[in-house]
C-alpha cells in the first residue's frame, strides 16, 4: 500500500494509460526492468556563475570580431572544443551564465573535475582564456553526472510509454534530447488517440518502437568513439557539416513536415532512408580514422589551423531553410531523394578531402556506395578561411 507524505494510506489510482516523463528517475523503466546500458562512456560537469561571459573580450582582432554579425557572440551557445571534450557557455535569462564540460571518460576521468575547484584547474590547463574570464564571477551551483548516456529495451507498450530521459538519452552535443522528446511525445499522442477512437494500436506501438530505436542507433553513431575528433581542427568542422546534413536530410524533414507517424511514407521511402543510414554508417569510421591518422602524424599534408563559416555553403543553409516548406507527398518524396543525392555528393567530397591528406585512407564502404557517381563538387572550399 502506498503512503502519502503524512504517512496515511493512499487509495490506488487507476488510469487507462501511464506515461512516464519522470526523467532520469525512470520510475516505470526501473519497475519493468527495461534499463539498458550503451558503450558511449561520457561524463559531464556543469555550473552557473553570476553575470555574463563575452567571448568578444578574448581578442582585440577587429577582423575576428567582425565575422559575427551582429557582434554579440555571448548571446549564443558557444562551444570550446579539444581532444576528448567540449565546453559550453550558455547565457541565461536570469543574467547568469551556464557552463559545462562534457568529455570522454577514458580521456578525461570525472575525478579530475568533480568539484568546482577541480573543474577550474582542469580549465586552466586546457582552456586558460576561458578560465581567466571566469575568475571573480560568483558561483551559483555545481553538479556532475557520470555516464550520462543510456538506452532502453522498449519505450512503448500496452497502454504504457516512456518519454524523454525516462527512456533513453544520447549526448548533449547537438541537443538531440529535445528531438527525441518531441518524437516520443508525438508517437505517444498518436497511440493514445488511436486507443480513444477504439482503433487497434498494438501494431503501431511495435512499429513506433522500432523506428524510435532506429533513430537512436543512427544518432548514437555521431558520438560513440568520436570525442577524440573534437580536438582536430581539420576534421571536426567537416564532421559537424556532415552530421547536420545527415540530420537535416532525413530525420528533421520527416518531423518538421508532421510525417513522423506516416507509416505509408516510411514504406515508400525505405530504400532512401536505408541508403542515407548506410552513408552515415560508413562516414563516421572514416572521420574517426582520419582523426586518428592526424593524431599519429601520418599525413602527406599537415592539418591547418583554419576556420569554417557554414554560411559560405549555399546548399547547407538552404537545407535548413527548406525544413519549413509545405510539400505534398510527391514533392516530399522528391525532396528526400534530393537530400540523399546531396549526402552522396558531400560524402564523396569528404572522402576525397581525407585522401588528399592520407592517400591510403580506408573508405569504410564509401567507395562501393559511391561507385559510378560523378566527381564531387568542392562545395566546402567556399566556407574555409585562414585563421587570424
């Protein structure tokens, strides 16, 4: 029997559906024994300080400052990246700034940063300019989380469902947690609506669970084993372009178009989705090997400290803008086909760029996937410029 806060017995509560949105408490997941570990061993520490941190104060180079229009860099989420980690700076409406270190547990053990003093020492050795900017700011709080990433064996069942971190969580880089909350909530709402209408929903629950797991598996490839690349100024910008292209080409347009529960659409476009997934599955180990060879000094052309302006790639920002287009079935199918063609061209360009640095680089299956396609355009060149 359940007891209330006053110790008095509480009557049972009856409901047709139970949806667990309890976050990391995972109440229903624990009760049903659905917890599942994954191989992405990463930790995070984070804290807030009074006042705002302005990256523009870190340089007196007018050219560098002018690259941000308007020049208020502090208003954005800023990422400072290094081998095995990234550090966030996020301004808050309260007038405070949120700060956090996210790192590969093998490369940066949590016991080296699990207090504010330790975290500041860690920053002084790896991001000294950031650490200097934080001196004198009052600390509001400090928290840490070990092995924050996890899966779940099942998220939708017989009138029960898990959403958000009550089910699974990947990684905060790119903020996919919000996407997966939106996807899960849409699936759950559709299942509840079917049940309320007296329509059988068990088959849909099973299919939505398979789709959700597929989205999780594909997105996890962006993170697992990839944190070492965060310190590579040659590979990381290319990886970010690829990762966003993969996201904006497939998952994002399906959700933005309100088609995440469109079973017929998945059937029509299955070969295209499978090709996009195969391209990404080959690209991630290619990027990893490229970074490993750079780190080993095995390069015919050394890495260059250059910066990348994503807005310089016309098709890249158009891919993002196009998410708002209202399309009928035929136009949507054509859009996804065009997006896959864009992924193919980008994959070929990245492979050629990587092999220009490492002639013997393994294509990890890309050569077969891209066989017969024309020579790739050099679209990334327009976005690079020399570091000041």
